[in-house]
C-alpha cells in the first residue's frame, strides 16, 4: 500500500484532516477528518507497512487484541482506498 501523495495530513483545532491538493483538489470535493487512530494508521503507511504490521502496532499501542485491530485496520484502509487516499 502506498499513500497518494496528493493528500496531506494537517492538524487543525485538535482534529486531524487529510486535505487534497493538486489534481485531487479538483477531483475530490471535501476533506477527510481522522481521529487519533486514523492518524496513527496514516502515519504507519509512511513506512509502507502491511496490514498485519499496522494491526500489531495498533494492538500494542491501544491495548486491544490483534484480531480487532486487524479488522478495524482493514475497514479503515478500505475506506481510504475508496476515497483515493491510498493505492495497492
């Protein structure tokens, strides 16, 4: 998985927002608001981690079981793919 480099993460008023720029600013009408967990996953994608690595890190960070972390990670990544924020 790779990030679409035409989205940038910004912190605004204690919220995390993915903002489109470049051609995406024309094609994608809006912004994506992330919570702390979404921000964590987005940042993990910088190292091109796979879903299993991200889930393991999430489980350790948030004190949840790996299966729950993996299910949540998969769901979040699928929504990012649908929005064009990441690619396979």
